[in-house]
């Protein structure tokens, strides 16, 4: 009798343990189901936002060609003009031309936001560049153009920014004027070492001696050696070389030839 009772008690304990295990599994399953339900509900709430983001990306993708064309035209052609004429060119000419050619683009495209990040704008501000939209446009043209910048700078704002941006200008004495007694030899070291160089107080023309430099008539020999010939003198050329030019004249009469060789940018403060 006692053996039977012991056997039944053991079976009861085993059945009770199974029941407790099943109850624990059921509770865990209910918890996972609740979590899954909350996740599904959360994903459902985000569906509208995701669909909106997808539509925005598709819109940006469809407008990318037109936006790039407008931004490229702005960098290439708008530098010599003030803010009023830059806006007129961008809105009345570039945008209308894109529409005429049926090229999708964003009508109210912010060129500064499209062409440069806020981090870069912050770096320029630390270098002393004013934070207004016109100054940021000018900085974009200076840093993005393939041709060397020629800056109309009657108030000296561009010069002040460039000196802070390129600290080696004063460190290595790479600031010259066109009436330097030996300009050819003066630019030789910056060319060879890859330093920045500033030629200031330009009036209406640049010495034709510098045309090979402005036109980047660079000769490559071998894999890494690069040369440029200035005034019949062949000089080593480092691709890290940067050239900046400034004019203190408020309304210089630059020739079309000079405009084709440089990127003219109006830094005049109004």
C-alpha cells in the first residue's frame, strides 16, 4: 500500500512539474506575443513616415540631374554678380531653361544646402568667413571651381578669410603683388612645394607670364613628375599648389580672356 502511495505521489509530482513548465512556457509565449504585437503596431505607425520618406527619395532622385545642372551653372557663371543678379540668373534663366528642356529639378533649390554640408560651413565660420548666404556661396565657388579664383574684394573680406584658411601664406611668405620685382621666381617655391599662393592688388589684367599657370598647362613625365613652363623656365609642379588672386577695385574691367581663365567671384559687402 505504501509503495502504491509513493508511486502515485511521484506521478503527481511529475504531472505538477509538467503543468508548471507548461504554464511558464505559456506565460513566456504570451509575453513574446505582446512584444510582437507592440512591435507590429509600432511598425504600422511608422509606415506612413516610411512611405513619405520613400516618396521624398524618389522625388530627389528624379530631380538630381536638373539640380546638379543648376548648381554647376551657378558655380561656373554667377561668381561675378551680386546676390540680386545671382538670384535672377538662377530663378529666371537656369530654372526656366531646365523647364523648357523638360528636365526635372527642384524649383526652390537651396544651392548652399545642396553644395556644402553644415560641418564645412562651420569650419569656414571658424576661419572667419561671415555666415550670410552670399559669403557661403562665394566660399563654395572658391573651393569648388576648377579654375583659380580671382576675388573682387574692396573691403578685404576675402583676403582676411583666405589668410586664416591658408595659414602657410604668411608662414612661408607666399603673398605677392603683380609688381613684385621677380614674380616668376617668387611663385617657384609654392609651385614646387605645393603651398598656397596669394597674388593681390590685381587691377584689370594679370601678367601674361602667368597664363600657363592660369590655364594649367602642366606637363607630366613618368608616373609622378609634373612640370609647368613659366616665362620659358620649366618648374616642378606639385598638384597640392593653390592660387588665390584678389582685386581691391570695386568695379574692375576684367577682359573676357581673363574671365575665361579664372573664376571671378564678387566678395563686395553691400
